[in-house]
């Protein structure tokens, strides 16, 4: 395996995608570059596809880097598109159809921050077009889509960084190292959670209506099933484009996303799996539902997922929306329970609470406040890898494993069954549940790597 661009040794992980690995092995070399960036001082022509709240966050970070030239912004909602152009001081070309961006041979890299149901198709097509890609998490709506994204990255020799930017934050890296180096001793359980106290009416129950005139609703739906326009499904705060009052509500509908399990669970479980050498669970069970909120969302407002790992530990992901109290009075976080101590980490800090055992010395206390949340370092890493052709910190294959873990949690919830997962073959072993691994996209958006 190639080294990540930070210079740290990559861990020895099996290359589980046999086809993708075979396709990429013959062509991929560390120094190969087939794009337009010629030298260390050349600027990287970058386009941003999807410039809602998260897309603009990525663009703002990227624009702080002197090697980045934002040449184009793309969105099917005109107010977001116009605002993104203004942020570039009108230097970027506005584009409605992402295919125009991909056809532009002068563009070296694209950032994809669309709703989740578009991530796989756009990433694969960008790889085919010779672009390097920064794609937001979760990388895909289904497991099989994620496999094709890895296959395309390897087949077309592209650098594909996923948006699990916590991996690039120094205090997360320190926490991961403590666990992987064995400082906690045997870890038998890991807890992850998000808790909040929302108003019971949630996002409400607005009726279907004609689309707002500035939006191409059919194009927004893309590979998702055809449905009438609803302001909740579109999910954007159309009255406050520049300063939205909420993060996009499309996340609460199964056609486009996977609720909190894939939106936040992927960040938390990604760190768990990084600490255990990218191990994935062998079995997954879930319980939950809409027990509190009265709005029209489809994803659960209360959820508990239990994941069993073959190396001998359990992990849980919990979410609730009727009560914000939680462990350590933290609204979200990760707790690693080891025989020598308990490690807590979130985006603000990590610390270790030593375990007292009779007759034995306690492990030393350790703590670190966040220097950054990782966004800046994550983009620095991506841009460095565009030049070096090494695999980035959150390489698409790594985020495939984290996304798949969360997708399995949702499959267990929606099917009402315990999932047994073959981590070598990357498949659900329950024959009746294999249908949940993919979806049939709406024409003409068939995904082919």
C-alpha cells in the first residue's frame, strides 16, 4: 500500500476489493500523474459541485490555499450558485450541469458536496474524466455504489479524498495512536453517540407544492425516484441562502441519505475503525424508530446500533432527539473503554481517565485540546496528494469501509434483522438481505465504473 501524504506509514490493511485492486495494480504508480498540473508551483484548477452550506465550507477552506484556483462552481439551485460566485469575487464560472464541469479538460480537481444520493455517480464520472476528487461523506447511498467508487478511483488512477476530516485533526490522530499502540490495554467496548433536545414538531409537515422557480427539481432528484417537490425533501432554507437556519433536511429521507447513522455516525465510527486497523464489524443489530418527533422525516429520531468486531470488542452508536443529556455532558463523542483507562475524544479535545487497579500503577493521564477540526489539514493533504499521486488520509477505500459500516446499521434497522457481514468478500451473508446492498437508479443515471 502507498504511504499517505503526511509521511506516516500506512497500516497493513487487506485490499478487500479484489476486482478494484486488480484493475488498479497494473496502472497505479506513486509518481504517475495524468492531469494538467505540471510543476510544484502550478495552480490546481478546482471546481465545486454542490455549493450549499457544506460545499461553501469546503470552498472557503480551499480558497485559503495559494495553490488552489476556483475556476467553476456548480449547483441546480440558482441562489446558492449566485452566492458561491460572489464568494469568489465573480472569478468562478457558474454552471448548472455538472457534466459541463467534467467535460472541461482544464479542470484538475472537483469537490462534490451534493446530497448523498449523487455522490457515487458524480465521483465515478469525475474519475473517468481524469479529475481528482474530494467527495463528502458518506460516500454513497448503498454498499455496491461505494465499491464502484473505489474501483473507478483505482482504474483511472485518481486521487479521491473523502470528507471524514476528523482523521486530519492532530488530537484525533494522537487518540488513535494511543489506542492502536496499546496504551489502554484491551478495549472491550466503544460507545459513540449524538444527543439533542429538539422541538417535538421537528421539521414540520409541509404539503407538496410546485418547485421554487430557481430550482431544477428533476435534476436535483437525479438517480433518486421521481417524487413531487416538497420543501423538506429539498431540505434547504430557501429564505436564508447565505445564513441557513438549519443544515439540509434531505438527510432525513431514505431516497437521498441515511439519517444520523450515516451523517454523523460515519464520522464517529470512522475514528473507531481507524484505531483498530480499519477493522469492520462481523455482525450488526439495530433498534429504533420515530418515538418522539411528529414531522414527516422517514429516518429514526431514536436509534441504537450494536456492532460486533471479530478481534473482540463491541461498538455502539446511539442517537436521540428528545433529550440532550449524555455521558460526560457531551452532546456527541467517542468513549474507548480499555483495561488501563477510558479515552474520550470529540472535536474539541481528547483525554484519558486512568483505571485504578489494586496493586498496579495507573497509566499516565493524557489530554490534548483541539488545534483544529481538521478541515484545513484535510485539504492540505488532498492537494499535496494531487501532486505526489499518493493516497490521501481519507482515501476512498478507507471511507468505503466506514460508510459501509453505517449503511449496515441502517439495513439492520430497516429489515428488522441481525446482519452478518463477510468482511473478506464485503457482502451480507443473509441471502434475503443482499437486496439492501444496492438500488436501481432512475434513468439515465446508471452507475458504471
